[in-house]
């Protein structure tokens, strides 16, 4: 598939240090084109939550609201949902308004604080015949994506499983080094590439630092722009378990 080259900008000015915003742009020859934006919600107490919108400055649950990204308390597990409602909060018995699961992102906790590359696993619904992620609207804990992944039930027919590409050690520097083909210019523990579990050489996603608050984000099929942005936000927001970058 064609690689889509994007850039993610982080804004931490003023209160943004606590409630940062992230904006995703597609890089084109005639200039950057806005794709999606996200801001951390302020009311969350049991983890982090980000609202993702199609507007660069509207972070309410209005017509531009497309998804929510939620983490556990440590920031090691993240769920990306569309704009539907939590099944525990729905008022009617109809299925239509229940939120769809778009991706589960699991970061292995680095308890030693080592600045080496982090390990991330991403699981998303397989694609239907039209090339869009299959609809998953579980209403029970047993059918939720995290439960299925942790139980080892995420089979290749129903799910796409990706993991971080292992970085070989550079014989000259002794450091772990991935080849980003010039797209990443600064060292950071946030720099990473994702490959399919069955195809370790086919890079589906890469993310890395190019300036203090600028990060390149490149992705290809079968990832959607929303899924790619969700993985990028989780990488930037993952602080408690592995500080740095």
C-alpha cells in the first residue's frame, strides 16, 4: 500500500503542559493539510482520555467529534473508540449507538526506566470486503478487545496484530537504531516502527521525533488515519511507565 506521510505537532503552552493538544497534518508538496486533532480531557481521574475531532480547535462532543482514546491509570493500555456511547451508560437497548472498538494498544511497562526502545502491541479489527475495519460493538467485558487479546483469542481471521520492530544494535555506536529513511532526525524513546506479526519486514507505521514538539507519522494499509493518530497519541502521552523524550 501507499505510505501516507504526516506530521504530528504537540502544543504544551500554558495549561497545555497538563492538557496538551496534538494536531495531525498530511504532508503534501503544496503544504501541510489538517487531518485530525486531539486534546486531553480534564475530568479523567483513573487514567488519561483524549477527544479526537475533525476540527483543529473544537474539542467538545459536537459534530466534529469522531473518537476517544482512553488509558488505564499507568498509561500502559489504551483503547481507541469511535464517538458512540459506553454500553454501561446507554439509555436504550438498541445496539446502534454503542461505541465501536477501533484499536487496543498495549505498551510493555519498562519498570527499570531504561531509555531503550519500548515495546508496543497494537490489535485492531480485521477489514471487511470494503477495506474498512469490521464493526465491533461489544456490550460485555468478555467480548472487549483487551479481554480477547490477554486471553490469547485474537486470531488472524478476525484481528490485525502488530508489534514494534526490534531495533538492531548499531555496531559503531552500540545504540539501538532503526532505519527511518531520513524521516526521523532526533533520538527519542518515542521513535518506533510497527510491523505485522506475520511479516516482520513490512513496516505499517513509523513515528519519530524531528523537533522539540514535532513528530513524523507515516502509515500504510491496513491502518486508517484515525488508528494511526491514536497510536501516535498513546506514544506521546505514555509518561508514567517510561519517562523521556
